[in-house]
């Protein structure tokens, strides 16, 4: 029942206290671990990657 992963994207202006806590207490996960380098256009892969040109605006954190 606990959130284990949190994806921050864009300017993260929604809840600054929560975003600060996640950045302080979470472990940043490299996009290499969850994005695909293949040329397929699987919809779930596109969802994690955020579409063309937006990968650098998203960061996945593991919170334990």
C-alpha cells in the first residue's frame, strides 16, 4: 500500500513539499533502466519516455 516509484516531469510545480521530499529521500533511476533503445513504437514504452524530445524533462525515483 505504499508508493514505491514516482515519476517527476515538467516543472514539478504541483506539490513542492512532496517533490522536495522525493528528491531528498528517493533514489534517481537512470532512464537507461526503464526506456527502450529499440526502434519499436510500443505504446507503453512511449508512455514512459514521454514522447520525442521530452526524455530529459522526466525523472523516475525509487522511494524505499
